[in-house]
């Protein structure tokens, strides 16, 4: 893609792949919805911050669509993610690192051009040829994995993601199911006018309709009362005696059937905060166990893949479980040919 300016200068350009921006947009929308949902559900500040970080990373990927390089035989112009333009002469370039991606150190600025950018190879060739004072580094010289793997940074990134996943799960275990505090509870007082167990979805939840003194009705539900239990029989007796019940709930919850957090009649408590929080404790323990098991597998994966990739010639079959053949460098420094 070339065009002529009014002054007939031959400009050439490098444009980032739109696929990166699309991926960023999807991540931004997904984690944005998750962040809002976490905030509404009261999941905690820490959880919202973690999801918010992923939103920001998605926004950064979206902004890469603004990056662009226009270059001539004399200089090049770089437009960053904020659409701010910077013009440089080739003599200002200090370092060029070129493998799949192109990383340019010019002045105090670091310019990263993704491997999927349009015309990256043409610009890299021009840049290396005209930047006589620049240090040129090829990523092929990397000694990670003892120099057996081409573009090893990609595999390091995979290892980081694999190790980060259990950490993220641990954060979710700590903050996604917080205990409910007494000051979060709103008390609703009234008489039960209707009650039954929900058999439609096999949940067996005890559903009650409560009418307050003003005649306003509201529906509540809980899974802590079982059919034919002593608590249920006692509740029926109190309903028959037309006694008032106290129901504690979280006012932020706007479901048709509001979850019961506290449930009592007189001096008898049927559902307490300890009962509700004990379920959260069990959920956290389950997430802790899952994250622990995953963390062990993650360590084994990273250790095994690192060892095998560092000894690719000793394990020619096992290496194919982790690396495609065109990423393997033979002893003479060339790619291994496919069979």
C-alpha cells in the first residue's frame, strides 16, 4: 500500500492489525460487564480492581489501532496510541530489536510494532539499512531454553499465563464470596400469608410471602429450611398463631424472591448469619482446593516444558507436545524440517 503526497514524496506506512483491536474490544466489553456485575453484587473492592485491570488492558489493545508509522528514505513518523505524532531521523535510532516483533529505541522512547502489523518487514529492512548508528539485535540470538527454541518469549508468556491462572482463582476465592456483615442487613417485619417449597427446579427452597403492618407484601426464599423438619413444623405453628416474623435481607438484591439472610420469630432463630456465611466458607474452601490442585499442575507443566525445551535434542518426541516443529532450532541453528 503506497500513496503519493502533494509534494510527490514517496511515503510508506506500517499499520497495526485490526485483529488486536477487535480482541481488545471483546476483552473490554466482557470484563467491563463482569466488573459491573461484581460491583452490583457487592463482591468487594479487590475483585473489582482485578477485573478493572483486565478492562484497562483491553482498552490498551483497542487503542493500538491508532498506532502507525510513515517512513521515507530520510526519516519516519510514529503516531502513538493517543494519536500523538513524533518525527524521527534514522540517526536518532539507538537500538533495533527485530524478531517477530519490531522494538525500536529512539531517543528516550521505546516503540513496539506487533508482528501482525502491515508492512513490518519492509519498514524493518529500511530501518536497519539507514540507521547506521543503531545497535541491531536479532531475537534469534536468545539463549532462553539453551537456544533450542525460536521466539522463546512466546513460550515464556504462556508460562506466565499458566502460573497466573491459579493466583487469579485464589483472589476469587478470597474476595468473590465475602462474609455478610450485620450492618448490610435490612430487617422486614410482618406476618406470613403464603408459604410453600419450590419443587419446580429441585432446589427445594422454602418460599414465603410476608405482609407488613401497612399491608405491603414481599416474597422471600431460603434453602436452609427443609420440608418436614422441626424448624418447619415450628414455623407452621407460629403462622397458625398469626405471629410476626423478622426477615433479614440485603436491600441491594432486587430479585422477585429475595434471599433470606436472617429469619426469626420471637426468641427462635431459624436462619442466622452464621448459617449463611458458613456456605460462603465452604465455597471458598472449594476454590482454595481447586486453585491448589491447579497450581501443582501449573508448576509441573512449567517445569516439564522448560526442561524438555532446554533439552530438545534429547527428547525429540516429547518436545512436540509443547512446541511446533517450525519453532525448534537444530544444533546447526536452522529450523527442523517437517517429516
